[in-house]
C-alpha cells in the first residue's frame, strides 16, 4: 500500500477534506491542544455529503469515533490537552437492543471508548446553556446541558488553572485547626492532652462553618485561594446567535476561549478537526495561539476564513 505523504503543519490553515484522511497525515506529537465538537449523531443535517452524524446506526457512528479518538491521541503532544464537546439525541427507531424513544447515551459510550483505549479523563465539564432551544415535550425535562470531556495522555499534562479561576463570594477566613479537630473529636488522638478547646469555641466554630463556606487551612497550599477559587465543572456560558452564518452548529467564542486559556500554553497550537464556522480559530487568534483546522465543506471553510479574518485553505 502506498504510504500517504505527511502534512506539513502551518498555523492559520484549514485543511479541506475528510477529517480522517487529513488527520492521519498529521505528524505524531504535534498538537498542544484539541478543542472541537464533532457533529452529533442523528441531530442536525447540514446538507454536506459525507458529513458525520448521518450514519446508518449509532454503532457505526461510535465505531468511526473510536478510530477518530485514537488518531487524536496520536497527534497530541505528551503534555497536550483535549476538550471534546459531544451531545446526544433520542432514537427515532430501534437500533438493535436500543429501543425507539430512548437517549442513545452517545457521550457516555464515547468517553468509555476513550478510557479503554488509553486516554485519561480528567473531567466531565457540563456546559450550562441557559438559553438553549426550548422543548415542548411532556415526558422528560428540558435538555439544557452538554458535556465537554477533558482528556489527556498522562498526568503530567499542561493545565493553567489560574487562567480560569473565579472570584470568591467572600474573603477567606483562616481555620483554627485546634478547634476544628476538637469539634470532630480528633484533637486528643492527634496531639494527646496538650491542647484543649472550650465548649464556647467549639459551638462558635460549628456556627461559623454552617454560615460560611470559605474557610481555608493554614498551610501554603491555600495561600493562592484567598480571593479566587477553582471554578468547578459547571460552565455557564449562554448560546449566542451569529447573524449571517450558514453553518448552524457552532458554540460561542467565549466558550472556546475558556478551554484554550487553561489548556494551551502560549505560542501553542490548537487543532479543531471539525472547524465548521471557525469559532475555535477566532478564539485562538484572540488569545495569541496558533491554530489549524480541518473542515469537510469547502463552502464552510471559505466562510470561516472570511469570518476569522486571516488564514488560508489547503
């Protein structure tokens, strides 16, 4: 079999064509951060021949996703990060044992495939879409959240937590370890009979803990958490309408920026293998990162270049 020529990665370039045909030619260990959202199965039909999401069954879709995720693992640098936004849909017919009317559970099956094939899953971040498209159905709840899987090759990966920390509601108060341990019945076991805490101190401690959730410990681990904190796994960014886009499946620029800020080092290169309307590239440009994309549709790729304001097609 004739070996395919390896692509030379150049920043600000959109590679037009099939995602797997292009991705398998990317150099190994060449990407710092992957930020993408593959087309969801059985969801939106963009009218592009060969587009993902229109497979004959959910099992065919997951099979393609498995090959895809392994190629992402190959091209990612050892300290690289990968963020994949993938959502679900309801079965419109029976798919083998999967009955009509149920959610496919595609995100859960996809993430299980990733872990089984060698990825480490650091987080499942829930994107809260407060203004998501409403539903009129009466049999289940409004579907206004989507998962983003934070995947890495190993534990020694890049991650800039400071870039996404959020302000605390209150300034932190120091925690009196002596009184805390006494309140939990651990003081004598830890320090013998050397220390004591009065009933008044313990009562006051319990009252303060119930009223405040911003107590910190004494050691240096908490020095940088006095005025800001880890944001947790709920990302509250509203959906935004972008007039004039023919590609209707896109996320907000602020959404992509959040992941690039914490997951890509300065001057690092961001890959979006389903570039679509070019949002990931715009976010990378805003943050001073390099970027490269893959897009099946030449029409969408050309529109993306116009929207981004820089770049070229390949």
